[in-house]
């Protein structure tokens, strides 16, 4: 019988469990065996050079079309979700903040967020009740009224787009959030604002997989664990002290130290 969102039962603390995950894009294998577990209340940072497969992993976890899972399993709330559609995964409490948020002309942020809330929660919330809920989240994150009246991401700066993603995260209240290079392209002030928003939302009910090139966002959001990904594999895991070590050695230096073959763009340091 095909698995549906209704078949998946909560088993206590929610965990995203990835085991032996391999995936291809257009026939080319990108992920070559990923094992990783992220639980509610934990922050895991996934770092690595361009071309290492970090964004592919994010998209595979959310079930986006065009990414072929060839081996392994993804379990969420104790059940295999590899055959679920993206909207079913979202309904279960899995969230993905995109690296490049899409513009939606003609749709205001507030209407988009209300539609997303109803689709994910299955709650026919009134406009007034949703406005109250949204205002609470806006106040928490320091989002101005003007922003939610604009069309989704249309004419938004890079910082505004990412702040809008964090507002969506706050409204939907998922169990596990995958943040795909949320810090990409941000200036110092925007980075601080977005990172502060993430830090305010992290807590016992939310686990985060933070995908980044940059050590600098980890100055604001301290991870419980850091994982380094190269050429489709996680090659090293450690505590928050691993970030400055990476900054000092660079990915090329780490690759040599671990005795790994050079990967695409492996010479870049984190943040380059």
C-alpha cells in the first residue's frame, strides 16, 4: 500500500534520519552514501565546497522532482518517507528554506503565508486569526508590516528574501528545518538579522540542518554538530570547534590531511 502522510505516526522526539543515501541528477551520481540524524532541539551545520552535493541533499530530503534517490532511506518521525511527495513531507513537519527563493508576482506575502499555513496544517484559520498569529511572528523576528503586503520576493533584496523564508519557518512551525545556504549573498547586517531570526526560533521543538559555505553565520547560530561534505560524502564530523579549524585549513588542506582525493572546487576556503 502506498504510504501517505496519515500513515506516519509521531513517536516522541522527532528525528530526520538519513541512512546510506545515494542520489543522482540527470544520470550523474551526486550523493554517494550519506548517513546523518538530526533531532528536534539540535542544530547541525553542513559545510563543504561548491559541487560537494549539499544543495542536492537538501532537495532530495524534501522530495523535489528531478532528483533521483537510487539507494538508502530517509526516515522522519520513525517512518520511511522516501516515497512521499514534497507537500506530504511538509505536512509532517519537514521544512526547506531555498537557496534561491522564487518570486510570485501578484501574490502578497501575507496571502501566500496563509495559504501555506492552511496547506501544511490543514487548518481553515480565519483571516483575522491568521493576521494575529502572523503579527506575533513578525514582532518576534522584527519584520515590518510593509514587507508582508508586498508581492512574494518581487523586488526584494537578498536579505529581505531570506528574512521572508525565516518568517515562513516561524509561521509553519515545523519539527525539522533544512536551511539551504540561507546566508548566501548577504551583507553583514542582513546576515546578522537572518541569523538572529534563526537563533530565536531554535528550541526544543525545532531541529535545524544549516547548510552553509560560511563560518561566519556560525558566529551567531552555534551548532551542536558540524559535518563536512566533499564529493557527495560526509568526510568529517565534530563539535562547534571544527568551524575555526576549517577556516584556518581550508577544504584543500583538510582533504590532504584526511588523505582524500581532490574534489571539485575543494581548494576554496569556507566563505570563498
